[in-house]
């Protein structure tokens, strides 16, 4: 496991790429929707967009290999910044054909996702197919039975999951509990489903609040991570200066967190499926 202690040192300083303009446009789309979404709506959907620097940094944790085809998924994809950043990194290093599957319940974002991938195809040298679905959680049964969408399991899943409560008596809670993972909230449920869906030896690149790292409440989730994954990288964000305005806006949520500790309460990870 590598622990990147200093964001500035870990931050990739790659040369200007053909995908920079596309990524900037995707970030502008995120900012647009951030501005046009009320705080109440954001809380309901658990929506906080990842800034471009953080998406790039997460993508940089992905190890390159010789595979010339990848299945990539982005549950809770928003405008697509995480999967576009990973796809761009893959393309910058070698021509890689891609099947990308996104999920988001916010249908306002669908046309931004579709046009981002259209633009990606215009720039990329290799074939890329994208599809977009709505609720990721609706596929929980199929994920756990290994039949999700009738597609091969993704070799890369990237996640910045919604931060919301999960009712203890909900069908999803009961389903995951019956598999031995009584998840305490939505971000854990997304992570468990993503992990169960991932192909063997696949990679999960996730941005998670660090709340799960301690306390009895998250004990079974931590146990599940230990059993399912080998943790390859952990990046701890310690300073608000790491974040663009998307995360700064998060501070306006009426939580008990103060602006000075919000940014430091996130980790991003690369896990490899055992
Ligand atoms: C924290 S945001 C991250 C968005 C995007 N991945 C990014 O990094 O900018 C989580 C996203 O999950 C979406 N979402 C919430 N519940 C969902 C569900 N049940 N299925 C799929 N997406 C969902 C929200 O609409 C929101 O866009």
C-alpha cells in the first residue's frame, strides 16, 4: 500500500493533453448544476461534484497495463468527471477501447454525460461505447447474482458516491445485511455494490468521507473492505486548498462540520479486488 502524504507531491504534472479542454468543460457543467441546485435538493440526492484536480489525481492512481480493452463504470456519475478523467489517462498512454456505463438518478445531467462522451470519441483514437442508467441501487440483486445488465463485469469502477442515510429497514439494507454487510449509509452501500460487481483483479477508485475509518458503526464495512480488497493507495486530503469550489460549496450544507474540517474529511482510494 502506498500512502500519499502530500497532495502537491502526489499531484500529477502531466504535459498538456488533448483531453484538457473536455475535462474543463465537464467541470464547468458540474459548476453549472451546482449553481442551479438548491441545498435541499443536493441533500436529497447526496450530490457534490468532484473538482477537476481531484478527478485527475484519482485517475493518476490507476496503474497502466497492456490491456487494450476496458469495461469502466461510474455509479453516481454526475456529469462524468471521474470516468472521463480515467478514460483520458488511459488514452494518453495507449489506445484503449472502452465500454463505459454510468448511473445517475439526476436526469438533468444526462445530456452533459452524453455530449462529454461524444466529444471524447471525437478526440480518442480507439472505439468507445457509453451507456447511461438511472438508479444504481435498483441493480443490487443483479449485481449480487452476477448478472448485472448482461454485460461483463467492469475492470475499473470509479466512485464518488452520494452521502445519504440508508434506512435500516429498507430492502437494500436487508439485502446487504443478508450477505453479511449491514451497511450504515448510502456511500457504504454504493461501495459494497461496486466492489461486488467489479471483475476479479479489477480496480476500484473511490472518494469516500473518512468517517468509515473509525467507530463501531462502520465495523462491518471495514471488515468487508479487508476481505474483498487489497488497498493499494490512500490519499488523505488535509487542506481545503486541495479542493475547487465544488467542495467548498459543500461547506454550505447545514451539517455540524465547520468549513475548516470539511475538506480534510475525505479520502480517495485505489483498491484492487482480491
Ligand atoms: C457525490 S455526487 C458525485 C457526482 C460525480 N460522480 C462527481 O464525482 O462529480 C453523487 C451522485 O450520485 C447521484 N445519485 C444519488 N443517488 C443515486 C442512485 N440511487 N443511483 C445513481 N446515482 C445516484 C447524485 O445525483 C449525484 O450526481
